[in-house]
C-alpha cells in the first residue's frame, strides 16, 4: 500500500497486454511527434498542421515547442481571415486550453497560450469592444472558479494580474487596485497561508503608495501591520505572512516602528518559543534596531546572537547560514 492506496497486482498475461498497449502508444507518439516537427521545420502554417498539433497536445499538453508552433500557425492564418473568423478560432483555442487546464492546471505553456489568445482578440464589430468584453468576462469567471477550488493556485493569481491589467476600457465593473486589495483581503482572511495573495498585495501597495504622501503611506502601513499580525499569531509556522511583514518593515523603518514590532514578536515568541520563522524575524529586527540607536545596540545584538544559537539547534540544516550571520554581527 502506498499513500493509502492499495496496490493492484496484474497477472502475467494482463501485465504483458498492458505493456503491449504502452508500446503501441509510444510508437504512435514518436511518429506523431516526428510529423509535427517536420511540418514545423518546413514552416507549414496550415489548417492541417493546426489539426495535427491537436493530436500531439492531447497526448502531451506540456510540449512547449508544439504550443509555440501552434501560435506561428495561427499568425500565418490570421491575415487571410475576417475578424469574425479570428474570434471563432481564438474561442476554440481558449476552450481547448480549458480542457487541458482541467487535468493539468499548473502547466506554464497552457497558461501562456491562453494569455496569447486573450491578447489577440480583436476589439469588436463596428469599433466596439464587444468581443473583448465577452472574453474578459469569461476569463474573470474562470479565475474565480479556480481560486475557489485552490485559493493558492499561483498560476491563477498570475493570470488574474494579466486579465485585470488588460481590462477593456468599456468593460463593465472595472477593478481598481483598491478593489484588488479588497479581493486579496477576502482570500487571505479565508486562509492566511496564501503566498500568492500576499505577493499580489505587495505589488498592489507598491504601485498605490507611489502616488501618496509619506504621512498617508505610514498610516496605511500601520493598518497593514495590524492585519498581518493576525496571520502571524494565527499560524506562526507559515512563512508567507512573515515575508509580507518583512516587506512592510523594509530597510529604513524608524526606531519607533521597529521597537513596536519587536515588542509584538517577542510576545509571540514567548507563546511559541520554537517557532523558526518567529526567531528569524526577531533576530533580523533586533539587528536592525541595534543600528538605529546606541542605547539598544549591545542588548539587541546579544539577543539576536542568542536567537541564532537556538536556531542552530532546531534548524540544523541551515546551521552554516546562522553561523555566518552571527560572524557578521560580531
């Protein structure tokens, strides 16, 4: 038994029959691959070539060279087609990628092809954006569905950024960066262990805060410290919230902010004395604090070195890293 699944043992005849089927399948795959690659070398950009790439991708949807060839075929066909026909073909392509994503949701090349298809949609009849709006609506619904099934699907998060950034101007229900912040809040609150959502939040605030005054940014940062603190206390063993917290601290936080966060993390450390990420953060911030004030320098450095010594015990795989860090401090 492996992973809770009982192994089935085939009889000699059944095993031989299975091997024979696999050999036939492999022979078919090799022959089909050679045919497709020959057409690619001859730069055959025809409907027949498009159909035969379908067969090969059905057998191996991770074959990025075939996806690239497929796009070359479509680019070769499009100049002779009306916009209506292009929309029809691109719709078929998107449906094809949907069928593959249902089985292989984390294959980069499928997502790349879908992104290219979306970007290639003509605007719409009579200068409108009707076609684009229809496709973008479908994509947003797909992303919502995927993130309901797996809120940490980083491919879906990355694709969402692409879709939101490319929303047609006439699309009903535009999503602003603030709207996207609220979206990440909803996903994070349902599960704090969501690196993709925290990462997207960093990207959003980085853009938002560029146009704000320093005072306004500090006000929002205080709110973000309160928000991420909930995640740290809920699951101190999860790395994603700690990375977000370190991004908030940055490299130039003032002494008051550092003291406040160090105080909070010390309280957490008392509750979770063996939390690796808690000790990492506390040592890092103690070191930063020692550089801001001579009054706390020696104590903070000593505390940081003691934390590193404890980390060597509970995380021996990174013992060299901790020792190098201590050597730098001393």
